[in-house]
């Protein structure tokens, strides 16, 4: 009898232990699930673009390092709106993160216009030198002014001009409608050149060039090749006239809700993957040119002389609006 009682007692104890263990695991899982958070990161670039690919890698690295507590849903191709709209969403906290053109930032923070000084850099390696400098990093400290936190720089390739028809001299561009990314510094440059700059977000450019809504586009080599703008153009002026930085940003409102140790992880990984996007252009810019060279387009190398007084006119205007351009120039002189 005593043996039977002991057996019953032991069995009950074992069941209780299993139950308590299961309850503890369930509680831990509920807590982990409750803490798991998916950030939304928006971009205007297509899925096969270097920025988008590095945004996806950033999300994977963040999930891995936080054991799934954080993950990132990447929205490419302007799915969440154009950059002006995304910046507004970041300000209200409706969007968490973006890899965004410094161009859009320069519409709100004029100091970022300094990056677009025509012929500030001679090649993409010099652009990288500027973007990795302490001076450029210090500019990120200006971003809380517009409600976002800047955590790192990437880049696209240097800018070129792709035109329908032949372009043999600046006269051929006079009065032409040239597609530009919607931001002030580039608008000022093309106006100074005597053209009619036409602001247009990236996803609209292919059709506009194809149907003749614009005569030419301002673009980089990667996209000239990948998005096949050469299908509807005859000439590429290989000008390398401007750099085109990208900034990794987080909504200031969202940032304020994050624990310090998680901010450190996000800041480090975002800086790592924006810089990886920068390095890819340093490594691949020549390959992109080689791809464009395989097409039927006529490639005409030009330098700052081609643009006549437009460069000096730009400098006169923007050296006032963004005096920090002198600091950036000194880095690569
Ligand atoms: C553009 O507007 O031309 C552009 C935007 C993002 C990446 C590259 C190019």
C-alpha cells in the first residue's frame, strides 16, 4: 500500500514538473513574441538595385544578431510613396526606416546640397573618400532637425546625361527637357545650363524617355544599364558631373522608443550595409560602364568645360546656401 502511494505521489510530481516546465516555456515564448518587432524600410529603388539588396541584407543581419527580436520588411520601388512622402511618414513615425537619396534630404537641410557641387569629385573613389570622412559624418548630426536620425552613407554612381538624338555641343541641349531627380541643387545646375530641368521620380523615367516626354535624363551608369534607358536613347555624355549619396535613416520618433543597446546594434548594422552599398559602386562603376558600352548608344566623354558658365553659376549660388561645400572640397583637393 505504501509502495503504491509513493508511486502515485512520484507520478503526480513528474506531471506537475512537466506542466510547470511547459507553462514556463509558453510564458517565455509569449514574451518573445510580444517583443518581436518588424520595422518597415522604404526605398524608391527597384528590387535588383544595390541599395535595395543591401537593405535586405541589413534586415537579415539585424534578425540574426537579435535572434529574431527585430526584423525588417523592405518596400522597394516607391511602394510606400515617393521620397518626399516617405520623409513625412518618417517624421510622424508611420514609417520606421529608409535608404534615401541625400537629394531629398537636401530639400529640407540645405547643407546636404554641398554634396552636389558639380565636379566636386573626379571619380567614385573620391566620392567614397568624402562620404567616409568625419566631416560628412558630422553632417548626419543635422538630421534630427527634420525628425530623422542619420546612421550612415551609401551612394549611387556618378551622374551622366543620356539623350534622345545626337548631342555634339552644349547648344544641342539648349531648351531641352532633361529629367532630373526632384531636388534643388540639380535643378539649379540644369537651369544655369540653359535647359528645362524636369523633376521626375525614378519609377517614371523609363516611360518618359521612351515616349519623348523628356529629351534627356540625368542618371547613373548602373541604372542606365539595368533599366535599359539605352533602348530609347542615342547618346550618353560621360560627364561624371556629380556624386549621388544615399543616407540610411530612422524615424526620430521610433528611435526614441528603442532601448540603448538595440540602438547600438541598429546603428552599427545600418552603417555597415549603407557603406557596403557605397563600396559596391567603387568596385563596379567600371563594369557598369562596360555594360553600357555593349549597347548601341554613342558615348561621348566630356568634362567641366562642356558646361561652360553653369558650374561657376552653381558655385556662386550654393556656396552661400551651403558654405560647408568648401570643407568638402578641401577633402579631395
Ligand atoms: C534617381 O533619381 O536618378 C536615382 C534615385 C535613387 C538611386 C539612383 C538614382
